[in-house]
């Protein structure tokens, strides 16, 4: 079992992986905002999807993936919006 199957966004990642081909047909080259086992919306840009995720869920977890992409994009709204900073 891969780490992302048991960790943060495991449900969202499993949902996307299971339905990736169907999602690509329905939402070609779109950024999807996914929460639990549901596509909340599709967007032209990553920033639009993240902004909507933050508006709806605040600092809570959500997944943003572009259909057809193989890479996982983890979104940490507080970090992305500069509300939280990483220091060495």
C-alpha cells in the first residue's frame, strides 16, 4: 500500500485514480477540486480551483488535480496563501 493510500487525501486520491479515465472524458484538461468522493467543481486554472477550495473548506484538506496528469498535487491552503511559513 502506498503512503498516499493511508494518509492525508487518501479518499480523494483513490477516487481520482479509480475514475481518472471517465473524469478526463467529462472534464478534458481541467483542474478538478475534489473533496471526499466528489468533484466539487472544474476550473480553467489551478489558482481558481485552489481559491474555491479555500473559500469552501478554509484550511481543511482538498485535492486539486488536472485531468490527465499523473502527478499528485497536495494543497495546503494556509501555506499556499502565505498564512503559514516554513522555516529552517
